[in-house]
C-alpha cells in the first residue's frame, strides 16, 4: 500500500475505493481488469474540466481560440509531462514487454493512465474532485497559456495575414523530391508575390515542408 | 417570453438566468452575443454525460465499443433529430440568410444550438441538471443502442472476421474508373481467396467502393 499512497499524495486525492485506483494503474498488458474503460471516461472528464477552465478564464476568446487552447493543453505531450511529474511510471502495472518500451510509446501509456486516474476519481467522487486534481497536476500550465495566434499552423497564419491586408495568397511549389521511399525528403518553395519574398524548406512530407516554408516567410514578415 | 417558455418545457429545464438561454439560442448571424462559446462548452458537457451513461449501462463493453457507441449518439444527424423534436428551429434567432438555408446546413446549425443550450444549462446550474436534460431529450436513443459490431465499417469487420479464423486477408482490385472528373465512378472487386467468394461494387470513390464490396462479402458470409 506504500506505493499507491505516495502516488495519491502527489495526485492530491485519496481514494475511497482503492480497487478503482488499482484498475486505473493497470495497463492492459498487465491484467484483465485494466484501465482502458476508465481512460475513455477520464478523457471526457478532462475535456469538460479544461473546457470550463478556459471558458471562464478567457471571456473574450472565440470558440476557435478556445478549441486551440484546449488542444494545446490536452494532448499526448502535455499529459505525458503531467504523468512524469506524478511519477506515474513507478505506480503503474505493465506487462514485461511494455515495461521495457521507451520514448513515445511509454509516454503515451502514461498519458493514457493519467486520464484513467481522472476517470477513477470521477467514479470515486465527483467532477469537483476531478477539477481539484486537474488544477493540482496541471498547475501553471493552466495559467500560462500561449499566444493564441502561435497555435494556428504557419500556412493558415500566413494566409490570414495576407488576406487581412488584401494581398494575394502565397504560392507553393515542389522543388525536389529525393531519398529512399521510407525516408523521402521534400523541398518546397513558398513565394509571396506582393511582398517579393520567398523561402525554401525541406521536410519528410510535402505538407510539412510547406508549413516550414510558410513559417520562414512569417519570420521574415515579423522581423 | 412565451416562445422561450414553450421551448423550456420541451427541454425539461427552466433557466434562472434567461440571458444564458438567449445567448444559446442566438446564431452568430443574428447577434454579437451568440452561441459559439456555449457550444464549445456544451460539446464537452454532452461528451462526458454520454460517456458516463455508456460506461454505466455497458459494463462489458470495451473502450473501442464505448467510443463507437458514443460516436453513434453524438453526431450531427443524431443531434439534428434531437433539435427537431425540441422545435429548436422555432426558438433560435438567425440572420435572414441563414433562416432560408435548408437541409444539412440548417440541421447542423440546430445541432450546434442544442449543444449551446446544454452549455447554458451547465453554467446556469450543474452537470446533474444537464444529465436530466440529456436523458429527457435523448430518451430511447440512450436505451436502444445498435449492435456494436454494426458500427464498425465493413472493411474492418471483414478483416477482423477473417483474422479471427486465421484466413488470409481479402484482396481489393480496381476494375474500372469512369465518368467526368466531378462524378467519377469507381468499380472495385473484393475477393476472399480462402472462401472462394467475391463481390463487386461501384461508388464515387475507391474507398467507398471497397467498403460496399466488403459489405456484400459480409452479406454472403452471414447468409
């Protein structure tokens, strides 16, 4: 019981029904009663809590901005870092194969487990208890929100910037495509005719290369 | 006040703060205080309520089944039909352009407004009040859930059926592609070698034609 209790104090919540906590901390590789159903529930709990926080904190944000803020808070990377702070990796039960997995795969298992824990808190108590846990675990992440404009992808941002000034849309052109099939490299050019600026960029897909080129144009515009 | 009151009785909820109800019933085409932010909130409220209902009603469903059930309940078509029963179209304020729009566009405006109304109930009261409204408005839709297998797309269903019997995967082949660019017709064949059955189907995309062909194979298998 020592380990879960340490986890509970980091979580800021003490379970009445410890079977719920145990299920939330069991990856499907480690038992028949595992955390996938709780993750389904916890994902919805987290979605509502973050939506409510953003709605209240940002009275002037549009629906589109609220959605982008939520996506910047509720995603694998962010939940993985929350799970890391909670030392969720020490508390979770996994099969031996999964225990060895590292990097992205492991981070995603921990992110899912954090959602499962929230689902378990919801069943053990109520939405308010979950809200406290989210505030406790997210901490400053909820306070220090990024500039909403920075959350829009560069291509869209460039397009909106030009349209708002009644300038022509940028032109993208594939300059070259090389490399083996499993590691293609695409080189793309982006030209903004009305400003006589252009930029090139390379990436592993045409779309990513276009985004990178648009990003370079934005840097030139903003500097 | 007559119209909103009629709407409230159909909704099964009486607002304390009538400004919230009014905002929820104002499309962005009709006013600066419109329902898009409330829709953002209501979408998350509905997501959690339906997730919780499904979690409790279906203790044996897997996470994948729960997700598919939720998608079958929370989508534009279903919400449009809920909104229609509520006569939401009579209660909502829209700009003159939107008033005339029919079909899918109108149904989607009403579906969004239903979510906004739920967001307004949540702010006016709490999650429990929203749960009552959802149960009231969804009614039997929450009770009579479809066969979970029918929610999986035919190609995946056929693949899973064959894999569970250790049979080889089906082969899809494009037989022909004809018609003008804006109305292409794709004819696809699906063959299940180990059962010596095959089926053909036509559709407006290769993917849809494959799905239709897989569906015909499933019919043959099931009959």
